């Protein structure tokens, strides 16, 4: 083995060990409540860094003795394989309100959100689901965060990337609709951050008649493109694009 190949082999081994360490360290923090959430994910854009999130449920003092009525905080952190202390953190109390429209899941989105040549954001997707079958309501929102020193700053606040709602009899008659949104990084920029191109596609379903002879029609609208501009603090969302608070 030549010296060069030996060095390459050692680098590859170190990379594999580091990747293994990241996976080993990506263990959700323990939570005490059945409704609490804890997730983690390696950040592919920055090898050796892991994203962690904890969201704890606080029941409403009046209506939260049973069920999901209450609020969730949100604690985010970026940690390194080189040490246990977080490199950057973010915490927001009462970040989400939960009731019959309840928090169902929380996950990281590590797509390539390259907002400047030097800055990449990561996403947090939050899923809420309603409890009614005849008045269904599901919603997934996406928030983007950037690392600035030892803090994490939100630059996109709860863009609805999936929404589903309707009113029907549970068998056939009624209407339901869903909207799916995807994001592309634009070639233009505002206040130094790349514009975000949001493509929205809405699908609607209308049902008529009895369950045994249901006449159901589904139509999908043409994609609609919307450009989000950064105003120096965050991306401005048009009316109807932000999740229910």
C-alpha cells in the first residue's frame, strides 16, 4: 500500500466512523409525557452535526384535564459529535396550540434550502390532524431555521405545505379538497436571501348520491406559482399560506 492510498483509506475509515458516531448519537431525548415529542436527524449538509427537537405538552388548566387541549413548546438544537454541548439552540414557549385539531407528528426536513452561498437552512415539519370524520381537517406546515452563532433563527414561519378539509356525510355526499405545496430556490433574491418559489396544486372531490350509487368526481387545478420574498427578518407569507395558530 502506498502512503497516498494509506491516507485515503484512513480518511475513508475516519469518515465511516464519524458517520457511525452521528447515527449512534442521533437518539431522541427521553420525554416524560405520552403527548410529548422528541426527534433527531443527522444534517447531511454539515457532516458531524445533528439536529434535535423536543416539544413538550402543557395541558390547559381548565380544559386540558382530559384529551389534547393545551399547548406545546418547541426546543431545537444543533449538536456536534465532538462534544455534548449544543452549538446553537432555539426555544419558543407555547409554539403550538392543540385541541380537537391536535399535534400529530414533528420531523426535520433537510432538503437543500440554500438561501445564500454560505447559508443553508433546515426545516421543521409539523403535522396537525382533526378528530372529525365528516368535517376532516389535516395540515402540515414547514418552518425554516438558520444557524447564526449559537442561536437558531426562524426565517420561514409555518408555511402550509399540505392542507386537507371538507364537509361530507361520511359516505358519499359532500365536498373535500386538498392543497399540496412544494418549494424551489429561486434565482432572484431579496435582502440577500434567495426568493422561494412555491408551487401549489389543489385537488377537489365532490360526491353525490347514496353510498351504494355514489357519483364522485375529482378535479385537479393547474399549478399556481407564488414567490416568497425575504424582508430582512423572514419570508412574507400571503394570506391563506400560514398555518392556523
